[in-house]
């Protein structure tokens, strides 16, 4: 897990606690704040997932690059049509 995923998970868990506390105390403002924290935490976790996917794409090897280079090195036979 990277820093975004851990931060998002902490905020998400704090939101669950706050929302549950609001339900137990019948405090609608606390419920809403908890729900907002949950959504914020989920968004930050999604940002962490996007970062991880982007790093994978950047670090992934390009398939068959050597084969394509070998094809490009061959001399091209040019023919004229008259």
C-alpha cells in the first residue's frame, strides 16, 4: 500500500466510526460528516490505486521491441512501377 491508500483507509475508518456514533446518538450532523469522511477516504484510496496502475504501466516492458527493431534495420527494396 502506498501513502494514498493508507491515508484513505484511515479517513474511511474514521468516517465509519463517526457515522456509527451519529446513528447511536441520533445526531444527523455527525452521521453526515461520517458519511462524507467515508466518501473522501474511498476517493483517496482510488487515487492510490490509480497511482499504482500508472507506475505499472510506466515500468512495464514493451513487448517485442527487439523484433520490431530488427525488421526496421533490414534494407527496403524499392521498385518503381512504370
